[in-house]
């Protein structure tokens, strides 16, 4: 018997153990997603600035900012640069122990960190409830974590990086080869249709208004969801994301926190609708068919 076999057997045969283990893993993944959402845009900006300097012949080293990666520098307070102790990095608990403030300089720590960690843990548990111990669970967790990362990044920067959307799309096509959620044909058609539909809406909106209604990252995210869930899920995702996005926009305007010209990130609504389609897509379709009497 291998070292991991008892653990794997416990995951397979004990639902409560699987649920708790996945929740703890989700909390840790959520902590990493906070780092990803903060550092990836910085790294992309640094790479762009470096390429711009090189194209204009600016000497190397002109950019004085230290290079940023997902691993370095070590976690630290952005205000005083003090390294964060390992126990202060514990998901959710670390923020609570610090009472939302840096241990060194007492600068406030955004509540985003425990919220993202807790939400990632909770969504991971829902995936266990829906799929149990199965290949679908692994795929659902990966897709869920990617959607959380994209949501947080878009909310913070109004930017959906190709570094996340394109690997997610290609991974969805690869997963379809195993028939986890849909087969290869449905995935390929879904990827093309997901991108194409939003691209067409974008072009039509631009033709009529002269403005860009969404970003290219939104097209790629919709294409990625089409690759994971198939073309059949796209109408549901498009309708849900449009309804919720419009509803939130109207609420913000009613509260005088936005105007017609205010840019609102659409990626979180696409991601949320895609996750609902992943978990409850069949139930939503069944409810809709009953509603229209079919």
C-alpha cells in the first residue's frame, strides 16, 4: 500500500472527509488566487514597459521597479514592506488574528483577502456536493478556481489577462477529449461560438454607438466557457450574465454610483453565469422548459 492510498480511499469512501479536505484546499487556493490577482497584472505591466523601453532603445535597468513574479518577492505588507509571518498567512484566520491590520505598521489589510479565500472554499464545497468523488469534480474545481481568479482580477483592474483566459480555453478543449463534461465537437463549437457571439455583439454595438461595449478578454472568457461546457450552455450563460449585469448597472445608476457612460467590468457576470451553468445548468434548463410549458 502506497503512502497516499489510505488518504485517497478516505476521500473516495467518506463524503464528510472529502468535503472538509476540499474546503481546506479551496481556502489555500483562494489565498494563492489573491496573490495571482494582485501580481499577474503587475508582471504584465512590467513586461509591457520593458518591451516599450527596448523598442525605443532605452538602456536596460532604466525601470527601477524590482521584477515581480508569483513567487517573489515573498509576501509582505504593501505599505511598510515587512515580510508576513507564516501564521499570519493562514487563509481567513490570519486576517482575523491581525484584525485586518498589518502586524508591523497597523496599515489596514483589504477585506478582499478573507472574502476571496472564504468564497473559494465555499464554492469548492458546492462542487463536491454536486459531483462527489469523480473526474468531474477535478474539472469543476479547476474551472471554479480559474473563474474566481478572473473575477477578482477583472474587478480590480477591468482586465482579463490572456495569461488566464487562453490557457483556460485550451485546457477546456483538452478536457473534452476525455468527455468529462462534453465531447470534443461540442467543445470546439462552443469555443468558436462563445467567442464569435460576443465579438459580433461588440462589433454591432461599436457600429451603432461608436463606443466599445466590452473588452476582448470577455470574448475569450466566453469562448473558454464554451470549450468547457459546450455550445449548449452558451444561451444560458449569455442570458444570465446579461440580465445580472444589466440589473447591477441599473442599481448602481439608481444609487448614483454610475452613469450610462461608466465602464463596468462584464467578466465577473460571465464567470458567475458560467459557474451557475456548471453546477445547476441542467436544473435551470428543466425549470425554463416547465415555465414555457414544454
